[in-house]
C-alpha cells in the first residue's frame, strides 16, 4: 500500500498540544483499549492538558484503563547528550518489531524541552526507522513545566500506551539533573549508555546513578573505537564491583554495543528479559512497583498541593507584596511562606 512518507512521520510522531475538541470518556477508553493510535494520541493530549476540566476527564479515563496497564516491559534509558540514545532506541525498536514481532512506545522525560523543540521531535532523523513503523509509537516530552509535572505526564502516558497494547515502553531521558531519578521511578529496568575514551572513564559514575543501574552499555563500539570500548567495558565492570551489592540481588551488567550497526543490541534485550525473569523469581517486580506506587502517590500529593497553591486567589493576591518584602529584606522567607501557606488552609472567598 503506497503511502506518503511525510504523512506517516506526522502520524507516528504525535506532537503534543493541538487539541481538536474532547471525546467522551467512553470514546477515549474504547479507542485506547482498541489500540487506535489517533485516539491514544488524543488521550495523551488530554492528560497533558493543564485545564481542570480536562484533568477530571483525564482522571476518569486513567481509572478506566488502569486495570489494562502494567503488563509491559518498562525500560528507562539515560546517557549524556550524544551518547547515542536515540540511535540506540531506533535499533532496539527495530529488533523488537522485526525479530520479535512486538510493538514499542518511546517516551521522554525532558523538562528542558520547549513544545516545538522536544528532543525526540528534533531527533526524528535519529529514529528514522521507528518514525515510519506502524508498530512504533513515539511521543515527545510534554512541554514546559517543572520536572514533577513532566514526569507525571510521561508516567500516565506510559499507562495509556500499555493499555493500548504496547508490550515495550522505552523512556528516554538526558543524563542531567533529577530526571534520571524520575525515570527510574517509573521503569523496571534502567540502562545507562556510555561512551569510551577521552580520558573520561568515570563520566556518570556518580554514586547515585550507579545505584539505580541495571545495565551499562558502552555505545559506539564500532570501527576504530571497538578496542577502546572493550577496554572501557572492563574498567567499568571492575569499578562496579566496588559498589555494594544491590538489594534486589541483580548485579548490573556491563556490555558494549553499536547503535549504528546494531551489534550487541539483541544481547542487551536478552539482559532485560533475564532481569525480568530474575524479578519474577524473587518477587522483585512486585517490590519495585509497589515502591514506585508509593513514590507516585507522594509525588501526586505534592503536585496537587502545588497546584492548589498556584490556583488560590488569596495567595495570588498576596504573593507580589510578600515577594517584594522578602527581596527587600523587610520580612523573612520563613514568615512569608508561613503566611502564604496559612492562606491555603483558609476557605476561599466565594
Ligand atoms: N559510530 C557510531 N556513532 C553513533 C552510534 N550511535 C550513535 N552515533 C552517532 O552519535 C551521534 C549522536 O547520537 P544520538 O542518537 O542523537 O545521541 P543522543 O544520546 O540521543 O543525543 P541527545 O538526544 O542529544 O541527548 C549521532 O551522530 C549518531 O549517528 C554508534 O553506535 N556508533
Ligand atoms: Mg536523543
């Protein structure tokens, strides 16, 4: 069936925003459960909406699809800019689709990306095979807002994609700041992509990240770089031994791969599958997900509190004066914050 290349790209990389009116709850739920990509994209737009009315409908839709979610393999991928994350995901996605006959959804947590410049949209060329695959669904990071809000929307998008029948969810994040912790708290397997060389063998070996890892892959192990990658692999593997054994009993694996040639990519997926078997056997999956559920409950409470704060009329009225007073040293941040929080607990004027 001949199709217009550009149109498929458009269709496949669902841009955020662009509301074309809301559907009914039933239409969202049936469409998502039926694997309808257009409805899935619109349901994601609904959960990304900041409007309270959309928020209510989104919560109802999420409640309805929740029992159909949770079955996918959820994999988080991080790495410094240029490590090859997008190229890697393209190669991995093609392995899952071509060799395993499965479907894949690719999401991001990238709080820095503005609506038009989300890294994945900018990366279309890096995922050019997935971008035209019927069995891949690519959704860039929602625009704007701070990490908590962006991560919430990515997590809910993940649930929608699972309910729509995507067996594999890949969440990409750029290796800076707190976004890694957010991605780790919504995935079952966390992979760090590294680069060999430049005398920088300890890049990213921050304790916090190492403790989150399930595997580390030295990418770009091709051509002249192959030997260096092998050496780096040995060094990293040694370095990992210095860290205390992880609580879930899974020792992070260190491998090399080439996203460009796909060498090592099927083997990395085999590690993901072996990890899943390990978690199933030890009850680790249940433990990890219930820990995540508690984490998300806490996050949602904080987000909700913050939202009520931002929407509170008395707070909005009083805030400019207090900001001024604090910046001029006429009142303390402590006293000002107490006053503002006090306004939250008062019933709002009608
Ligand atoms: N030789 C070689 N080049 C690669 C490989 N993987 C990625 N590249 C190249 O490295 C560059 C960066 O790759 P990306 O996939 O865009 O990297 P990224 O980690 O997604 O980068 P950001 O989205 O900017 O964080 C591109 O020019 C790729 O073609 C690989 O395995 N081997
Ligand atoms: Mg990228």
